[in-house]
């Protein structure tokens, strides 16, 4: 399947603005369907007046004026001596769910800008859609489209302007590593499976041939949050029916309330090592 972005090969703003104040600029981009993986961020450098350092990160919008940083999404752009689209890849594919996201880019001074792009009569009036991605217009975006925040990159961009900033998110629906499900089985009498490497966003199953009362899931290296189910239902990142094992928490014991073979399904936000075993106490 192809990679998707809102603007594709369409050029972004050819002009720049700025008054010497560092600023974060963002567009709200809604992801639909699953599974999807975010690959990196783009911004359009329409003029050489935009100089570095230029950095970026991805936020998940959680409500009006609020959002949370997506782990592993910090990037630094290499500008070179050319204009056009500049792309910075994440260290690895990041699983994303059907939700509202804000790719944001931090500029020290000059930044790309198209005044009124998302406003009535602008090129983005009515929003833009490409595959599983939709960028709503200014009237329908959560905080207003084309948002900003002044100051360091850690500040969430929550104030909409209606302007276009040539900022984009690249998403794919091709599973990392190809096979969407990795399967492990545990024979009767065996304790479990240890040091299973989870690829980001790829569901893994561990099936015990026995009917267990409790299982223990360990986040062995704590590289990312792990979501899991113990009743055989699919595991999804931020899934409503999933239990969560934070990166900072080493292990969890959970009860199994289902007759027959015990099936544990796991998925993680980032590549991490896990172990799944019968509970020892």
C-alpha cells in the first residue's frame, strides 16, 4: 500500500513570516481506520530565509487546547541549500489509531505561511483528505486549524489561526516487518514464552494450551507502552478493551476469566521486549 500525506506533491507556502520569536506551528490531521503507522513529518521550505535548527514532533489531541506527546516522534530536519518539501523520519514506525493528531514543527525565526489557507475562500476551505487522513478546515478543527504556540518545542500548539503552514504527517497502512501477526504457543507444562521482541504496532499472540487462572506479562526493557488482552480479543494501541502496561512498570499479573486455552494478545507503541508466563503467585 502507498504512504499517505495530506499535501502529497502539492507545493506549500512560497512565503515566510516571523519576528525572531521561536514558535511551534501545527496542522490538525485526523487518522481514520486501523492499523496505521506514522512514519515521519514534513514541512515545506518555500524560501531559504527559513533556516535551522528546525525540529518537530507529533501530538495526539485529547481535547480543546490539550494534547499528549506521541512517544518516539521527535525529529530534526536537514535543510541543506534547497527549498521544497523537507522530510524527517521517526526512528521507527509509530502505531496510530483513529484519532486527532497534530504534527508540529518548531522554527527559531522565519516559518512558512499562507494567510487564510483554511478560512472560507482559502484553498483548504472544506478541509483536505487523502486516503485515511483528513485535515479539517478552520471552522471544524478542534482548536481551529493552523495552530501555534510561542516558545520551546515542548509547548502544545493550541491556538488556531486559519493560516496554512505547510506541515504534514506521513502515514502508512503497511505493517512493519510484513506479517501482521506473530504467533507463539506454550505447551502444557511449560511456563511461558520469554524475551519476545514486539515490533511497533504489530500484534503478537501467545496461546497457552492450558486453561489458566492468571498470567504474568513483563515489559522487559521498558521501551514503550504495551497493550494486551487475555480473552482472545484483538489487541490495539489505545484499545478500549485492552489492559495497559506502561514502559515504567516492569510487569503485571492479571486474572483470566475464560474457559479453554488462554490466549494473550499484545501490541506495543514502540519496539520492545516482553515475556508472557503463567503467574507464579
